[in-house]
């Protein structure tokens, strides 16, 4: 009976965390969808040919506008690099598109405080500046060029030597798209696709955080995170924070509930910041980098990201400490909430659920408004991708499917019937036709 009570309390805590962050989730994803619908990724590599200060700023802004999950961000960065973008700039793009996005800041604000939301952007800017400065020590030109040749060779073996289909697809001018119902229908589709894509991370993040908050005693947390050693406590925490991210297998916004549980457990302010930044070095992603670039460059890239994430977390803690902005009570968060109440959160949630219902209807009826041209839905994860710049493609039963990453394509190739039959996990939406030769969905290049 005690076990059932603990499980119930943990699930209740997870639901409370979700309920407190529901309206900012809807708002953040809706705004993110609008930005993604009106910013073309097809032209990004043109401004990412180096990593000079101006390029770093532009790349960071493009990354912020291209809100993605960690898998999709890694795939897009790989695609940009393969098309000629500077490797350092692609890493910066990847960091910005997963860490400097609006929905992440909103959920941080509601769940553990505005100081953490602000630290995400301050620390993110520090992290990007560190990458721009340290890249030449970690990312040797010979290794980078070897990785580019590796990607091109993989394309040849996979039958992609004739170029990316659909590269010549042009989108309507931005001013026209903003004024069109089709553009806003596509924005709603982006919002729904992003929620579908991240549903697993969100569920796991909230549930695991609920169990950690209820079941793990503070003595365990104190054994993991040093306390009472001054600056050494901060140093140890910002190093351990990314390590927890590596082994947690949860990425993107799903990290935020876990961050709340760690904050309650006693990790330092900088340790929380470093942990949230480290969603790009979870173990599944490290294995994906290895397949893209080889072990030599992957290990250097991961070491660099771990270092800059830890340093950015440490610098943020010292800056916020100097400005007296570090919260003094580690328990002042949603994990201490007493339960559901008729307060502003409940009314905002109900209002935004109505907004979500309207956007859901708009996305499901986008073809009526002329939307969907040049887009496809990843049949595995549900993410909306541009057919012209999709990082991966495969053909099954005479139809071309587009994917947000090689990770999703490989899952599709291993059993396409699961994603295309009557009981498919995610139903593909109709895709606009594109040019180029169809790509064979062959197994011989997946060793």
C-alpha cells in the first residue's frame, strides 16, 4: 500500500508540474511555430560560411528562430555543414536552436523562477561566445574536412550523388506569407508537429521529475552534489550537471522538469544552467554525431561542448551572484505546490486550451486554406519539415517520405509498415511534389 501511495504522489507531482507550465507551453510552441513558418531554412547556409563575430550573431538568431528538438537540430546542422556551412557555425546554430528558444524560457520561468529563464539567455550568449573562441583549439581543420568528405561519401553510397531533391523550390516572399491564411495554417501545423515530436520527452521529463522530487531524499542529492565548499562546490556542480544530462537520455524541453527536481535536490544555480544546456550531449546524440562525423571529431566536439556548458554555467552563477539574482531558497518552486487551485494559472490554462483547440483545427484543415505546399510531416516523430531542406528521405511503395533526421529515417527503414499502415503511429500529411530523382530506400548502406 505504501508503494502505491508513493507512486500516486509522484504522478500527482508530475501532473502539477505539467499543469503549472501548460499555458506557457502552448504560447511558446505557438510563437515558435509562427517563426518557423516564416523563416526559410533553405537559405541559412548562405550566411554561415565562417564564424566571424557578425556570422556568429546571425547564426545564433537563425538558431533561435529555428526552434527544434535536439535530434532535429543535430540533423539540420549536419545538413547545413554538408552544404558548405562552417562547422563552428553549425555547432552554434545547434546550441541556439535548442537552448535560446522562447518556449524553454517560458517553462523555466513558471516552473523554477524568472532568474532561470534569464540565465538561459545570458548563459547561452556566454556559451556561444566561448564556442566561437575555443573552436580552433578543439575542432582541427583536417578533422573537419575529413568529416565533410565522410558525409559526402555517405551520400554517394546512399544514392544521393545527384543533389538534394527540391533544392530549387522557392517559397513566397515573407510579406505575402505573413498576410496569407496559408502561412498561418502552416504556422499552426508547425506548432502541432513540434508538440507531437516532443511528446515523449515531455512525458518522460515530467514523470521522472515527479518521482525524483518525491522519492529521492535530500541525503542522496547531498552525496551527489558537493555542499559547503565555496567556489569548489560550484565547480563540481557545473561539471556533474552535464554528466547527468548525458546519462538521462532526455533532451530538449523535457530537461526542464528534471532541472526543477535537481534544484530542489540541492544542485547549485550554475549546475542547473549547465544541466539544461547539456541536452545536446546525451548519449543517443553522441552516437549520432559519431555516425555523422566519426569518433575523432565527435569526441573533440563533445569535450568542447561539455567544457563551454560548464564554463557558461559557472560564469552565469557568478554574474547572477554578483547582481544578487540567485534565488536564496532552492525549494521555492512548483515541486512544493499544494495542489490545484482556482488561480490565474488555471484561468490562463483554460484560455490557452481554447486557443490550442483553434490552432489544432487550423492545422488539420490547412489544405483548405492553401497550406502545406513545400512541407511534409515526418512519419516517425511527427515533425513538420521543408521538403526542400529535409535532412533525410526514403522511398516506400512509390512514395517519398521526408524526415527531420537520420535517426527517424533509420527507424522508418527498419519497419516502414509501422508508420504507413492503418495502425501507423503518426499519419503522414500529403506532401507537395518536388523535383529530383527518388531516393531508394535500401538497407545496404546501414551497417
